[in-house]
């Protein structure tokens, strides 16, 4: 198993914070934090329900599924699908 750096993921407004490995997706991070994000497709990138806003930190670029599911206004506001978004640094999440 390769070395994987731990990153802090903070969910506002509650301030609940979890440490996960770099590369973990935000749906998994929310589950570990005990935050119930709607996710009917269970991370299959189909339902479009697992929306949140990454307000600080670095994450993976938009996926083709997100470009299909999210409209331009949402994308401009920083809305992401949690199951499509992988953590690359410490991040702060709002708007879920
Ligand atoms: S959980 Fe369905 S799109 Fe993310």
C-alpha cells in the first residue's frame, strides 16, 4: 500500500472535521463525518443529489458527469457532486 497523506475536511456550519487520505472523495468524507448527504445512486455519479460547495482548498477538476448534471450557474458558485470530487488538500465544505 502506498503512502497517503491525511487531509482535514471541515464541514461548515457545524465545524465537524474528519481526517481522510488524499484522493478520498467527498461523499466518503461526509459519511465518515456522520453527515447524511442525499445519494440515491450511492456514488455512481448518476443521481446528482450529493451536492455541496467547496469553499476552500484544492480538489480534483470537474468530471464529465458534473458538467452534464450541474448547470453553469451552479458550477460558477462552486457546486460539486461529492462522489465525483476528490480531496487534494485540507478543504472546507459548505452548502450541503
Ligand atoms: S451520489 Fe449520486 S451523483 Fe453522487
